[in-house]
C-alpha cells in the first residue's frame, strides 16, 4: 500500500474511532469511574485509549453537560470521578438508538442485502 493511501486509511480509521470512543466512554460512565479505572475498563473490552485522548474527551463531555465530576480522596490520593449527568444519560439513550440503526444498515450494505428504497418509491 502506498504511503498516500496508508495516510488516507489512517485518517479515516481515526475518524471512525472518534465517534466510537465517545459512545464507549458515555456507556461506561453509567457507573462512576475515575480516569485510570475508565481507561482500564475500556482496555479490558478491547478499546485502548491514550490518556492524551481520554482526558480532553472527558473535559469536553463535561463542558457539554453530559458528564458530572467531583474530586474525592481515594486510596489516599485525590482523584476526579466522572459519571453521566441526566442529560448525558438521555443523550446516550438517543446515541444507542442511532448506533443500532446505523449498525443494522451497515451490516445490510456489507452483506449485500441492502434494500434500495429509491427503487421501491
């Protein structure tokens, strides 16, 4: 594969991954986590995420009102714990519906069974 094609692939892969990471983070934060345990839980499910990606994402989701956080002492250290806000829980529900719809459609396209709605209209 040429370097140019590899670069295009890498950009598309990162784009695809970004949306999936948001969904995975929101889903995991139905239960409270601090950054390290969230990162470890995601990794245990096959989703590796760098700290340099996770923490800015958490700050952005909190700024958007989707997460709540608080500093607490845990194991003799102050740690910031994150969880979904009520708005975050509602948004996650909507995103999961959208995810299921997109996933179903992509599966149909990839398996060659997509229904051509334009032909039926």
